[in-house]
C-alpha cells in the first residue's frame, strides 16, 4: 500500500489542483502560532461565519433596489474573501497546533464546528438571495435559492456518514485537465465561489429575448444541481479505508486511528444533521414570510383599487 493510502486521512486530496496552494494557509498557521501559541482555531471558524453573515446581510441591503452595484459591492467581496480564507486557515491552524503539542486541539469538536459553520455560511447567503430575488419579484429566483440552500448540507452529511462506516472520499479534480465541474461546484470550495458571488451580485443580469436572465438564478440552479449530484454520489458510499497487514508494526496504530476517524465522523454527522434540519426550517420560515409579505401587498393594492 502506498503512503497516500495509509491511515490517517479519509480523503484522497493530493491530486486535487487547488491543493497545490495549501502551502499558503500552512505557512500562515506557522507564523500565527509562532506569534500567538494560544491561538484557538475554533475562534477562526466562528469569525469565518461572522464575516459571511455580515457580508450576506450587507448584500441583501445593497441589492434591495433591484439594481446592480459593482463598486459598492467591493467591500462585500472583501468580507466574503476574508471568510473564505479563515475557513481555509482554521484547519491548517488546528493541524499545526496539534503538531506542536499533540492533543492541544480537540479534533472531533473542531471538525464538527468547522463543518457546521460551513453550512451555516451557506444558509445565511441563501436567505439573502431569497430576499434579493423577492424584492425584484423573481419567483423562480426565490424558489431556486431556497432549494439550493436546502441541498447544500447534503454532500458533507453523506461524507460524514461514509467516514463513520470507515470509507474515504476523493475530492473532485485530478489535475488541471481532468476536472469534474459539477462535482467540484458541489464541494465546499467550488460552492463558496459560486454562491458568494451570486449573493454579492444578485441583480447582475442580461436582457435576452425580452426577459432578464439573472446571474444569481443561473448560479443557484447550477449549485443546486451540483449539490444534489455530489450528495447522491457520496450517499452511494466511498472506498473502504485500507489498513496495513496484521503483521505490520503499524497495524495497531492504524486501527486506533481508524476508530478515531469513525468516532469523529459520527459526532460530525450528528451536528450536520441538526444543521440540515435547521436549514430546512429556516428556508421554510423565510418562504412563509415572503408569502405573507406578498399577500399583504396584494391586500393593500385591492383596497386602493376599490
């Protein structure tokens, strides 16, 4: 068995093209922990969610008039970029902290928090896009933003379910020439670029044949399809994590690590299940609010006509 297949590790990621840039957060983590050895990676995760929340709220207000504002959207782009970097950075910081002092960072709780906050970022962005679409009376936009938001936790949930069974999942993308576009967009990184840009530039559109086609609607449609595809693929199961031979000196260590992976995944799956349920309920409440708002507008217009 090659080193890439050995425990620890549940994902085959080294051939994914964007992993070539992992030296950036790894270097940042080394510097940050040298400056502040008490740095808590979980704080970085929470700050990532806070930045995404603020950016999504700002985008909803900016897009309230139904117009496209490029220059005014740049601060929002900056907040989303900061959120994405912190999400990239927190894992490297956690890994580095445990390298310096093994056990100093709780991998199980940190992994569950990271995965949950990732999907909460999707939720706040999705609600922002639902509101933006409603304000321009784009009913397809409201519906597809809601569906894309509901579908978002699926890929992470089924990955955790598979890892709980002792399976591994390769990330999409094998070098620059062999990239599964839909699969990539259904992952955390691909989805970040797609949904954050759609949230920021919700009113970016082009008039085609008497109808305005909005980038937000196209992005949400693509993200919904890719999320469902990735979740469906992962629900079918991954590749069993291979252990060294029983006679191998590292066999006991590998079995212990595999048990930790399963335990971590079980804990993470539970939290992701709660986040997924909360996402469905939040999207439902937002949809009900939009319905009531539209009903109230119709009532007022009927009174004026009378």
